């Protein structure tokens, strides 16, 4: 949820931290704060509720003393209201130790009661503050900051990343990680901590993965990583293949607009390097052997939100190409229903960030049941890929806007790659058939670009419908998850009622929502699906007869639905299974334009955060 930055070096710590927080603000924007270890042995700090511009104002009005060591935080509120008192950092009673936190300390009430019984007065409603006081107590008992953090971490329950600095050791920052993201940035005479690499990408592209239940200490001279018991821990260093410019707006008013326009490149990059010299399909980190994959007799896709809709598209493709039964489930529900899985089950986890807590807990449950796990992810070195048996990275580059766009399309492409790879291993498709499908996918980026080039029609439509406060989205076959995604985008960005339905379900209840003037988006299957074509035409007639305003997304050359459409959005011709890659784009543009006309923050919708790292 929250964004964390830590720094030790020779630069102005405040400049490094504030730059990092701006790139991490997508993770939370209920408040922001910084703490610096000043040369006089005190903690200099500032924090303010609201977006980082409020913190900027506070720092301008009350400048902090210069420092080369510090920590920072941008918050998505869990424990305690989003106000100044609950903003991070939190300090111990003496004002020596500061802490920032991402996650939830589940046993905080018990720990708070313990502290209060010892006479400690807590000043916030947060679970975080107890960590500052507990670490301070350990330091007072004579141990150094890293050992104090290890001792306290062993007592904490839940999901947390905690980062501390102590004014009495001003060249040290210590972080602790369990079930929550934290990465290390390696510099020359300086080192960094961050919730993800965007925190420090301006200064270094060399990073270190931290594992589960590890404590990291950074100084100017180096990095030391141990487990919670103090034993040296193994880490993996990697190079980040994008730079700071990829995390900036590049002249766009919103990151989301930039990311929508980046989709042709994101899809193309997801397809790069997928062939061996011999022409076979290959995946990134396929640590499962062909023999293991041949044993798979059921696939379960688990994901949340937009990623789950990518999984719904995957179900159609995987079952069609492999003849393996495929289920799609909300990760948040998966482990609570006692699913039937075993060693022959392949669980596919989809997560843009690789830190989605519901999905992470679901794959851990799956592994306990001996299922094999493959993850589809955009973030190298994140937790879900590290805990999976195999990974397909989407290579879409950083996605900053909270509402996913290029993340969704690249996830769909990765799902296609998985389906084709399984077909190759299982022998359900010949090599030339797989090549033909890959060639068709290779042509899609240009067709996505065409949709972007004709976006003005959709923008005008948004202006025409700006007074509407309810929308329906209908689709059949792979158009159904497109309808769900279109509705979700509008809910996320515009805060209006929007529902996506399988068009065949209209008569089973949803048609009661149709009234005069209600805008209804309809995704029409390509003409190769003749039976579905006839049925969708009937659906359009049914809702138009009841006063709906029909906005029909239909491929070039299909005029059967035109007489029943108030607005026609033309799609490039693609095979049926690939249609989501082009049909989703105008719905993204519409939601973005509609929300902007209403005056909403496109990149940071209310109540949402980019990476949901608590259950």
C-alpha cells in the first residue's frame, strides 16, 4: 500500500527521499512524511496529511536541517484516519528513533497494551508507532539498531516492511521485511531502500532482492542482510532495464494517458525474445520441466481486479489451445473455499506488482497443497515471482497510474504465451500452428496503435455522455471480460455506477436496469463467431427497444449491427481470441476522458492504491 524510501550517502537525503516519494506516490497518497538523522544527534522530521504537495508546503514553511541520512513515506491509510497525527514517520518517546511502515502489524493491540502498561504514551492510532517504541526499548537495553530491529521483528505478526533510522547512529538505516515489498539500491558511496526500484532509479539501476523475514542494514560503505535471527542471508543482485524517464510523465498531463499510449510498445516488448534459435517458444524463467508440465491436468488462474479479467481471457485461450480445464478465481476467495488441488494442478498467479497480498497468500496455500505455481508479473524481483516455480515477466515497464492499462494488455499477452507454451509441451498444437498464432499476435501492436490514433471519436463521446451516472457494458465470449474491465475502469476513475455483464445474462435480471437514455457499451464478437453474432444483435435490439443508448464496438466490415447502434466504434480485424487487445483500448480512453471532464484525479483515484499489500 504505502511507499517507502531510505537513504544513506553524501547527497541531500531530503532531495533523494522526496524525489523517490513522488515516484512512489501511486502506492498511497493519504499523507506523506520524512525523518532525517541530523548532525547534532536529533531527528528532524515533517509530515502532513494529503498529497505530497502538502508536505512540500510544510517543508517550505519549516525547513529541516541538512542531512545525508533519512527515511520517507507516502501513506495509504489502514490503521487510523488519514490525518497529521497518523502520518509517518513515527518516533519513540525520546525522539531518537524514527520508523516508516508498509503493511499491518496484526498483534499491535497486544503490543500497545504492553507499552502502555510500562508507562509509554502513544500519540497516534496506528499500529506502526508500537514498533518505534519497541525498538527504542531494545536500544536502551544496550544492543545496536540492527539487532534491536531483529528482536522486535521476531515479535511482530502480520505483513510489514519497517525502515528505521536512529539520530545517535546517523549513517545507518535499517529495514525489516515480512510479506511486504522492500528492495535495495546499490550506489557508489551511497545506498538506498525502497518499496520498489522507482524509489531510487534516478541514482542507480543496480538492485538487490530481499527475501522473506530478512533485515537489511545500509551504510555509505555497504549493505548487510541477515535473517531475523542474525544469520547471514543470501541475496540476489539484478539490473533494472528501465531508467527514470520511464517513470516520468513525458509531457502527458496524466501517467495514465502516457501508459495508454505506451500499450503498443508494452505488448511488443512482452513478445520479445520468445523464440529459441530452433524456433520453439520459450518463456522467461520456466523452472518447470516439460515432464512436469505434461502432468498438469487442471489450471487455476488466481488474481484480483483487472488481473482477474486478464485471467478470464486466458481461460478461453488456454482451454481452446490445450484442452486442459482452466478455472479462474478471485485470489481473495481461493484458499477459503478448500479448493481441490494437487501436484497435477498448475496455479497461475497474475499480479502487476508481484506484491498483491491476496494473491501471495493464495500461492503460498497452493504450494502447501503441492500444486505447481507459475506467476505472470511486471516487477522483476518481487515476492510473487520469487515464490513461484516459474515466471513470465510482462516487460511492460513501470505502470504508475493506479488504474491499470498497459498492465492489463501485457498480462493478456503473457497468458496467450502460456497457453501456446502448454500447447507446445502437450502436443495439442503443431509448431506451424503456434507460429501462425504468434505471427497474428505480433501484428496486434500496430492495430492497438490504430485504436489510439482514432481516439478522438471516443473523447467526443465522453463529452456527450458527461451527465450520465450509470453505464452498462455487455460482451460475449472474450468480449465478456472486456466488458468487465471497461466497467471497472469507469468505476475506478469516474466514481459512477458501471456494471459489466455477459450479454446472455441480460434476460436473467440485468435488463431491469435498462431505462431511457442509459448508455450501454456492447462488444460484438468477430464475424467468425456467427452464432454469437446473431445473439448479440438480439441483445442490442432488446436494450434499444427499452430506450438504451447503444454504443457498439464492432470490427471493420461488420455492418449487421449498425442499424441498431447509436454509436459505432470500429475495431481492426483480429482473430476472436485476440480481440480483447484492441477492444479494451477505446474503453480505457473513454473512462480516462470521462473522469477528466468530471475533474477527477486520473492517476490517483480516491480510496485506491496501486499495490494492495494487505489482505
